[in-house]
C-alpha cells in the first residue's frame, strides 16, 4: 500500500510491474542466468532482476499447495506472480459449463501465494469466437475473491470476432482486463476495462541485443507510464473510441514469445527506463 492510499488520498498513478513468462528456458543460460547458477535457484535469481513473472506451468498441469508456497518463499516480499489458468478450463467448447473446472483450479493451492498472487490470465485459443451469452456466463463463474483477497482476471482473446464494443462492455461490467496483445498477429484490444492493465508484448528480435531497439523501449516505457495514469497510450489500438479517464491503474507488462532468449534482457531494459 502506498502512503497516499494509507492517508485516504486517491492514487494518481498505478504500480508498473515488468517481467517474462516462466523462468525455466535453457537459452537463458549465459544470456540471463549465470552459467554457474544452480537450476533450483533460477526463480530466486529472476525475481530479483524483474518485478513479476507469469506462471505458465499452471496452464499445462495442476500444481500443489506446497509448490505455490515454495514459489512464494523464494521471491522478494514485493514480488507478484500472474498465473495462467489451466487449459482444461479455457478449451471447453461451452465455457458456461466450466464451473467445476474453475473451482478445481482455485482449490489447487493458489492461496499459498498470498499477497504475491497477481492477475489470473485466461488465454483462449485463436479459434475461439465471441459468443456473448456463453462468454458472459463464463465471466459470471469467475470468483471475485480467494480467502478474502480480491482476485483480478485478465482475458486474452485471439479471434477477431472479439473486436466489438459488446465484448468490451461485457469485460468492463465484470471488471476483467482485456489483455493488450502487442507486436503480434493477434487482435489488439487496448480498451481499459478494469482497475489494472495487462500487456503481453511479443516482438523481441534476435537481431536486437536487448530484443528491442532503444527507441522501441522508450516508446513502451512511455505507454506504460500513460496507462498507469489512466491516459491514452500512443500506438495501442482500442475498439471503442475512448479518451483517457485519468484513473490510476496498476500495469502488468510481460515480454512473451518473439525471440524468447532476449525477453529477460528486454524486461530489465524497460525497468531501467521506468
């Protein structure tokens, strides 16, 4: 909590967190992780260079409470994870029927992350089309809190049928953030719909020592600052015409995909600018 929050004064700027997807990737040896670093210490190391990490392993398999507790204990007090929801939920043909699967996910031990639990990322396949009734029923199933802690949900949709004002309005009504997919072939929906912003930036290049050039990193730093202040961010497309509303929002910014070996370096370079 900031001093402004403690005093009851509204925030004028949100917290910007920058990170990567996962922390286990062999090409990061030497480029990011020291060659001599023990594999069991990779999360410990990465969490002291970055301010957030997107956990991807939860998409593929159910984790245990002891695993979440281990991750919590290996990271600094002010570190935050985002957690990718499991594929057995988001790949259902009828999302309205995902209630039991959602409950199983939240009963798997997520509460062990405590205050380090950030947004839950719901990533849908590129073939998943927008169905207002089904998607609305799915959003109704998402829990708003876990053991008294408010939950934040981020929706990554990858079909162009979601690029409509009704979807934006639906997400806003449920206070769910629409993931801003950048430097990628996926639709970009930058409309603010929640108290936070979630970006997945996917254009790191092998030819750039830091994944991105200096000008591109400067531009992303400016966008992140603008979003944290509730201002319009140049270069981010929206579906509905909407000026900045001035509402402070926390920003979760992840370098994902692209030339993955460069992503940690890009994240550190962005943090330096911020």
